[in-house]
C-alpha cells in the first residue's frame, strides 16, 4: 500500500486514496487472502480430525477411544488460544507483528504437511503442535495488521474489518466441504493434504506482497533487551525438556491432554487477575471494571465449552445420529461444520444493522453475554426434540440447532473482545486481551472433556445437564446485569 510522505516522516497518517480492493487499501486483499486460506486449512482439518482419531484402522483411522479422541480435539483447540499469548509476545518483544504472522503461517503449513505425510500418532502429535503454535501466531497478529492499514479516523475502517471477517467465514465454509469430500472418496491423508495446499496458497500470495504492508507493522513495540534473551532461550529449552520428560514418564498422556490444558489455562487466568488486581496503580474506575469483567469471563468460558462442541459432540452426532443421505449419496460428516459459517455470513450484517438502528437502546454488554450463553443451552435442549435411532435425524433438524448456535455466537462473540479492550486498565490492555483468549482456551478444552460423557445411545442426561448449566449461567448474568453494568463504570 502506498503511503503519504507524512507517514514516511513518522506521522503515522495512512493514504486514503488507495481504494483498489472494494474501496479499501489494496493490501487488504493480501491479508484477506492469507486469513481465508488459513481458516480454510484450519477448519478443513478440524472437520475430519476427530473421526480420524476414533475411526478404526480398517476405516483409515487410528482407532483411539472416543472419549480420549474428543479430549485430544479439545486440548488442541484450547492450545490454539493459549498460543495466542506466545504469538502476541513474539510480536511485541522480538520480531514485530508482520514477521510473526509470516513465520506462524509457515508453521501452520508445516503442521498440515505432517498430518498428511507422517503416519499414525506421530503425525498427529507433530502436526497438531505445529498448527496450534502457528494458528496462535496468526490469530494474535492478523487483526492488528488489518488495523494498521487505517488511521483511527478513517471512515473505511469498519467496512475493511467486515471484509476481512468475511474472508474468515468463506474459508471456514469451504474448508470442511473439500477436505470432507476428499476424506470420504480418497482417504484421510488426502483431506489433510488439501488443508496443507490451501495454507500454501495463502502463504505464497502473502509472501509475494508482504512488502506492501506499512513500515510500522515491522516495529517491535517493546523490544526484549539483548542481555535478557539468553535467559529466555534457556527457559524455553528447559520447558521443552520438562515436557519431554513428562511425556516419557507417562505424566502427559493423550487421555490427560484436555485436563492439562484446562489446568494451565485456569492457573494462567488466576495469575493474570491476581497480577492486575494487586497492582496499586489500578484503582477506582479501572479496578471496578476488572471486577465487572470477572462474571463476563466465567460466562464466556461456559459459552465456549458448549459452542466448541461443534468439533466434538456435533461431529459424533453427525456420524451416529444424522441421516446424511442426499438423493442416494452419503454426505461427508465434516460438511456439517460448513453450516455455521453460512449462517454467520447471512446473519452478521443483520445483527450489525440491528445494533446500529437500536443505538443507545440496544442491550447492555452483560445482557448480550447472558442471552448468548442461555441460548446455547436452549440449543442443546433442542437435540432432545430429534427422533431416536441410528442415522435418523433430518439434516434440516441439525441445521436448525446450528442456527441457534450462530445466533448465540453473534450475541456474545463480536462484543467479547471489544468489551475486553474497553474494560482493561490502560497499563494492562494486552494482558486483558490475553485474559479474553484464556477464557476461550479454557472453554474449548472443557468442550473436549465434557464431550467424553456423550453417549449416542443415551443422550438425554448429557444434553440436559450441560444445557441446564448454560441456561442457568446465562440467566444469572442477565439478572445481575445492573450491578455488573454499574461496575463497568460508563463503559458499554
């Protein structure tokens, strides 16, 4: 993207005359593309991962116990959000956001290649670790790079982010369709290879035009002093060695992964809260807002522990309970993961228009959080309305349930990060964002653990218990919305 002379001199004013991508800066097309293909590979792989783990060897899978398999998927999803903290740290302290995004994308591609080419659990272990680390780096930096294309008063900013998030959902829609079809017709490793090719396409187009990003995207905000780097490198080596030893002595095992991620996320969240609240500089309004964030944090954990069941219980449900017959042809299981992105694409604009029209009359943040979480519980109650028996549930029935998932997501997810940045003390803005991602990490890992209790032959106890927990949590937050809102001290 071209820049005004003033920006070259350090004023930071971006050139608004570049409107080559649907009225937006041309380089937005590059970021749009890399995010589309990264999400294509991410959701495409995740759509077939669970069934690869628990399908028998005769079916091309690894034959892992279903409860262990769902735990692995949950732990992997949680690790993605945990690694956003590492991705943000690398950008802020070592190499800047642009380089972090590039190397993270390389890491993602290498992970998908490992899944496609390395057999058995070795490929799963190596591939998921690389993808989790890389996806965290992409998540932590792609959005900030989009923001760097605009000055704070550029009227195109919101529309630019809308285009960017459209790319996310297009990738999430197309990925499971292609990888699922290849998995069904040619085998799992062909599906994983498609994810690798998709990420390679995104990486190549990004590499060709990354030089056009603003100079400030290479800036390291808070460089790590050279004399401290040796200590950090030693710490990383020690941590990797410790993990290796724990794996070798069977402390870290596949069936414990989700619980380990839950424990790490919970301890990290408690440490962040304790650090912020113990700071004597955080007083008055800023301290009040931290206390307001606590019930929202809990609510978000509960929401994501149900929402992320799309890749665990919903996948099991599609395999065992859904009638996937389409005019005599059996639909791939992973195609159900493309239903939610369609609803998001259709409804996101409607929700944005609704909030804009309501203006100051729209529900306050705690009401949105509570309503989204309660609606997720209602979605799980809706599973009880489906006909019993193996492969008897109509596709439209499951689509209706996933529509409830989407409406709940649009109530809580878009406002989550926004509310977090507004509630965070000025001194701890980055740490508050880390806290937000920790709530998603915790919820996603919990989704894997909870899914281990699902039994397709006796579903009611599972759907009733977690649905009730979600509804109660949402209702409590809505009933407490006035005191929570007061603690937010003018922020909404």
